[in-house]
């Protein structure tokens, strides 16, 4: 049986050569590094080489995970600015009397039967380049229901447009059951960086209680 390994010029070959030049003692008898005439030695060396490569792979994964682990969880009240690496988000106001402009002929400013609308005015500043918008916000209610995002909204002249780099602000509108009340605004954003650079990655989970 012929055993093959990585090309001689590859890093793996260098590791294998370093490991396999050693002599290993088994039951007091030295076993030479693998040669064509010593298949037993070759098999032992092959196992050591595989273990070394697996160890390097595990170390690489651990280093990458250590560089990117951790979630930033912050909470506050309406009016507070919450921050994570390269990210600032403020919930400025809550409106439970969302206007229905007469000029709106789309019907998007009207709630569906059995529901009511809630407006959230927010401001976002980011340096991550990833898209942030109304879809990153959520609204929790007193009966445990999640608010349904109304997008596009026609109740306010200024919506929260998509922010990628810099700052932006505007309204986000949710629809909730009419018998419930809004209790908490949530926000989530994750930037995992790149395979080569994870120094700016962020996993932010923010929430604002509504008094």
C-alpha cells in the first residue's frame, strides 16, 4: 500500500516532516520514521501528521471565535441612547395616536380591523456599513404579542430610511392588537466582519421600556 501526503512545498508537509523525523519508542523498541521499507512507521507518522493538522485547525477556529465572541446587551427607557462598538441607537418618542393623513389613498395609514397603530421615532448612527432600518426594530406588547411592522408607512412624512454609514432618523410604525398596549421596543444588529478581519464585528441587542 502506498501512502501519500501533502506536497513537499506545502505548510502541512513541513509540519509532517518535522514531526516524522523523530524516532518513537514502542515497548522499548525504536521505530524509525516512515520509509518505503517500513510501512508500520509510515502509518504511525501518518496518524501523527493528521493529529497535528487537526490541532492547527482547532486553534485557528478558537482564535477566530475568541476575536468575535460576545453580545452587547443594553436596556433603557424611551429617550436613552444605547451603544455598542461603532453603533448608537436612540428611541426618541412613542406615539399611540398615529395620524391618518387624508391625502393617503393607499390605506397604509389605517390599521386593520381589531388593531391599532404605534409609532416609534428612532435615530441610528453606524459605522459598520451593513444596512440598518425599521426591520431591525421590534415592538413587544402587554399581552405578549409582537407588533407587526407596517412598511412602507404613510402616517408620517419622515420614515426611518436605511442607514449604512453615518446617521439617520425617522418613524417606524407597528400594528398591534387594539386591546393591548406597547411595553418595550427592541433592536438587534449583527456585523460578523470578514474572515480576515473581525476586529470591528458587533452583535448588539438593545431594548427600551415604554413608561
